[in-house]
């Protein structure tokens, strides 16, 4: 819905620059009004929670695959040098 709001708002404002802001705001509020009941009824409380156990740092660093460890080390230096 976020992308729809940006698209609709930009289209209305470009069509009517003088009062397009008010019309785009009103239409976006109507769209939110239609979507709000669905989100309140259909979305569960489990949304956004992890379904598996958290991974520890030891499991990430010491994987059994040596190639993966070398790749991770190379990416660390690649992105570190880019950010410098």
C-alpha cells in the first residue's frame, strides 16, 4: 500500500498542482480506510516473530564449510574498504 499511496499522490498532484495535495491526501485516507478493517481482522499476533531458535555468533563464525568462511572474510574486507 505504501507504493500505491506514493503513485496516486504523485499522479494527482501532477495533474492538478494547485489543489492536488488536498485531493491526494483525501484519496489516500480513503484507501487506508478500506485497508484498515482487513488488517485488523486478518493479521495475526505472530507476524514478525521468529519461528526458529536464534543463531549464536559461534555458529555463524565457525561453520563447517571452509569455502563459506573464506568468502565471508573476503566480503568483510571488500565492504570494509568500500566504506573507508
